[in-house]
């Protein structure tokens, strides 16, 4: 009967250690997941800013190219073409 009490005590100690170890592993995994989420947020913010800068740069380049007489025909805005077309009909 004494062996059953010892084995029950060993089982409780082993179960408690397993719960503690699993809890520590869960906390470590949660910490790394939060860290990864923060990095992804920073990366997406940087990508958004870069795409906005690129968009502005492309608009500026198109404006500069549209100022050239030879190339201005290809880069005219659609509203300018419609206005010119409507002015020609009057």
C-alpha cells in the first residue's frame, strides 16, 4: 500500500512540472508571436509609405513627360481629351 502513495505523489509532481513547462512554452510562443506581429505591422507601414512615395514620383514623372511637346500626346489626361473633343464640336 505504501508503494501506491509514493507513485501517486510522483505522478502529482510530474503532472505539476508538465503543466509548468507547458505554460512556460506557451508564454514563450505568445511572446514571439506578438513580436512577429509587431514586425509585420512595421513592414506593412513601410510598404504603404513606399508605395505612396512611388505613386507621387510616377505622377511627377508623367507630369514632366507630358510637358514635352512630342510626348505630350501620349500622356494627356482623359478629361483633357474629352474637353478638346467637345470644344472641336461646338
